C-alpha cells in the first residue's frame, strides 16, 4: 500500500517544481498524499459532457488538474498578470488548484460528481490539519479559494447546497484556471500523464 501512495505523490512531480517555497512544496506533497485512490483513476467528468477529451477516461481528473495548474503557472509567471500576487500567494494558488477536485466524488467514492465537493475537500483539509505543516491562515486561503472554484455554477437541482461565488482576485483566479481547463476546445497533448511542452 505504501508504494501506491509514493506513486500518487510522484504524479505531480512536474507541478511541484512550480512552487518556489520548499515548505509549500512539502505541504503540496502532504496534501496530495491525503487524496483518495480514486482521484488518480477517474475521469474529470462522470458523464463526459463538461470537459475536453484529454480529461476523460482513466486518469482524466489528474490530467484536468494538471492543465488547471499549468494555466495558473503560465499566467502567474507572466509579468503583466502575475505581479498582482506575492510569491507565497502564487504557491498557495498552485496548491489550491492541485487540490480543488481532490474529493470530486466525495469521501467515499460516488459514481458521479458530488456537487458540494469544493466544500467537502475544504473540510477534509481542515480535519487533517494536524498532518500538515500549513498554518491556519494558509489553510483558510486554500479552502476559501477552493470553495468558490465552481464560479457561477454554484447551484444544482440535486442538492440544497449553494456554493460561494468568487469574490476576490484569488477566488476569481482559481475559478478562471479551472474554467479554462474544462473548455472543450482545448487540445492539450499528454505523454505518460505529463503535459507535452
């Protein structure tokens, strides 16, 4: 079982390199280690309707996550856009996007996407804070931007939950990266689940 967890941590080796702080890079690995096995196996869309082809099929959710993180990295490294964020904020945004769909099918794997998954993963991070080297403010930042990553799609006919809308530049940025990563016109090429540059 330990080998499986090590392999899961290694899935984001390229993405960890985007994180400047050694402490935050360690935090990202701690969080990825908390993810359930299904995260590394399922498609980004349980119906196939709302995501591009690269994010469908086995491992599709990982590929969707990698694209959202890559979009964030590219935008944050662009001086015209990235100057609005501190180095720590950039790192926390990357970590947040790595985790945003971490419990997309719930704590116990559901067949379909669990609508309130942004809140579930936030609570899960808070419940496991003793296993993390993040402080309370950092956990609050991550869980707050994850909670609103669905943007305007914050209600659902099958749930009474109303997800928060993005209200600040951090929440809007995370939503934008997730939104762009889910656009069907994207055609990102992968090799061994890594984005081809």
